[in-house]
C-alpha cells in the first residue's frame, strides 16, 4: 500500500533523528508532483519547527537560454544535457558538509524560464534539505555524482493522462498556446519522462498522487501546528 502523507512526513523527519543535516531527493518525470510534494513536506516541517527544512530545486541548474542557443540545445530544454549536473552535485555536497553558514542555491523563474543565482538561502538551522528533479537517479555522466549526496530518494508517479494534463496546463499558464504546449509535452517532455522512468527502480520509496494532502489540509497544518492529512 502506498504511504500516506503523514507517513512520508514521519519518514522525512526521521532522516534527521541523529541531529545532522540530511538531504532528501524527490525524483519523477515532468508533471509527476515532485515540486508539490517537496513544498508540502517543507511547509509541514517548518510549521512545527521554523527553518527546520529547506527546498532546493534541481531546476536552478538549468543552463541559461543564451548558453543553450550556443550549444544548439534550446529545442531540447529540460533534457539531461541542458543542466549543469556537476554544479548541482557540488552544491548538494556543500549542503551536506557546510552547515555553519548560510548556503545560497539558485532558483528557477517559471515566467522567464531562467535560473536565478543566489535565490534560495539554506540557513544553518535547516536540518533537512529537500531537493527535487527529474534526473536524481540517472547514472550517466555527471548525474552519477548526485545520488551519493542524497540520504534517500523517493520517486513520484501519477497516472499518465493526468501527468500530461498537468504539463499542458502548466505550459499554457506560462505563455505557450494550447497547440504549442501539447506539442512540447508530447515531444521534449515525453522523452525526458521516458528516460526518468528507467530510473524508477533505483528509488528508496515509490510515492503516488494519493499521498499528497489537499491544499486546505496543508494550510490547516500550518495553523494548528500538528499533523493532519
């Protein structure tokens, strides 16, 4: 039986039981719910203990469009070779080892579709860093350096039709017309999803959409200060 959100929350909390900082990875294909799960976990943990957890997305390591144009890869944006995988792995190592000062991670601006340097502060108080992205379990090239930096990796998956529906809606929200959005989802996004799916069996835990609480439940959690799904 897939774990509930409360079970996931307890498991995430347990990663820091010895007092050291831990890094939890959440993998899965585009539109599978990785970011939603990461945000829910971090919000729930910080509702009970402010600054206990931080969310550092892999998307901050997208190469800028200017560099993708130079490399001739912009039409494949989101593929493994359109990220700075070595830089991402280096940041994860620093997050594990450098716990005495604020570490700044890059973010990703969805409207601009560009990485933003120094946008995500991880304070020394953060005991759990939650990072999410498609390729955390990939073993090719510099991506192989990522998994050793993670205490656990969970894999998110949802029904394929729902994943595609979410992705199309996301692309439309950020400026693509419906026809272009669907073409991108069934082309570039689908190739990336198929590749990510080959890494599923390397995950420590499989998470389905049923584990995510409704948005109201998360708001209530923050107000009440105790677990509620």
